[in-house]
C-alpha cells in the first residue's frame, strides 16, 4: 500500500490540551509502527477538530485499529489510564490531566469503503505523527450521521458544512462517491452544496 501523504499541523488554533493529547497519540503511533504493527487511524470528532484547526472542539479521540493492544500499551506508558471515571463507559482510556478519552473502533475503516491510500500522516511535534482520515471522509461521515438520524441531526450537518468550508484541497469525485456510500445514496456532493447555498436543511 502506498505511504500516506505527510501534512504539517498548523501552529495555532488548537487548545494546549488538544495539542498535548495529539502529540502523545502521535508518539504512541510511532512506537506501534516501529514495532511492526498497523498504525491506528484517527477518525470522528478529533479528525474534524484537526482539519478545522480547532473551530470544532471534541472531548475524545476515536481510533480505528485491528488490534488495539499495542496502541493501548504505548498510551499507558504516556500517562493515559484505563477508563474508570464515574459517568463514563468503562472502556477505552483517558488522560487524567488533559481530560481526553480514547476509544478504539474495531473492524475495517468505514467498513472498507474508504480509500486507505488517501490517509494522511500529520506531523505534530518532534517524533509524533498522527495518521488521520482525509477531509473528504470527515465530510461523508458527518453526512452519513445526518441522514441516519432522519435528517434531524442538525449538528452533524453543520459539522459537514464546517469541514467543507475548511477543505483547502478536495477530490470532488471521491467526496461525491463517499457521500453517496455513507448516506446510502440519499445524498451526493451536489446536495451538500445546495444545502450550504440555501443555509438551511
């Protein structure tokens, strides 16, 4: 498989806590990759926060990994703990000082529908690189959640709009394909652009 394209993290826009957590996650990913394991992939709200340079704020990190064990071990060495907080599901990890939780998603990335050659490696700081889904998959994922909630999830649509607005480079054909896949053919890129133009859903 071709190596993911490298990106550089913007220098501003993120909270110090998010940057620190992202740095630790990137360091752990480097350990995992160096040991010969598959590097996990950052998805969900944290991917949206990364690509919108902090305009969207999340409280946790979702990582897709076929085998979370090596990544969990690397994170535990960096101050993360197994989830034991009251009011939280007792799974995954969290950092007691930074407040961020980490959950692992098993299975193939987006059920095998996403193109793994489009993954990005983002240089965070020093020996820290985070593998993350591209902006197209972020947008498609949010629209999939919007449609799955019977068009009542205005928040998911707003997140897709935000990601689209911050897309500096975008493969329109791939984005259209991924939107159609994630929305079970209910939407395409033209529908998103219409909703953005209308300013309503």
